C-alpha cells in the first residue's frame, strides 16, 4: 500500500469530526495527538514543514586553505598531488585543526 499524503488523514479526521466523533476518539482511531486533531479540524490543508536552518561546518574556517592546496595541485604532476588524507594531515599539522574527523 503506498504511503498516504498528509491531506488524506486530515480529510478523514474532519469527516469523522463532522459526524460527531469526539476528539479523544479521533486521536485513538488515527493514532495522532491532540494538536494534530485540532489542526485538522481548523484547516483542511496541513501546514508545510519548516526546514531547519543550515548548520555551519567545522571546516568553514579551513576552506580557503583547502582551496589553495587544491589550486596548487592543478599544476602539479599527477603522482605529486595531495590526497584527501594528506590534506587532512596538513591541516592538523600546519593549521592546528582540531575537533574535525
């Protein structure tokens, strides 16, 4: 069975509420909380989910350094270019990077 959209349970809750079903009975029947029942009765359309704000990366302070290393690697012969492991080691040794794995 394909997953239901959020609109379908809201419509079912509204339909049963109009027929006289109590809030608690709606909660038990649809396995939702009181807030969901109140929201479904108040509006036919569920509120869109809010996206969490982007979290800053621990690498943000080191991105210019990494970009510079990669820019220099463009001119280097293939066998002499830095690997990810080597760039990580350089950041720890030369730039005192900590708390990053």
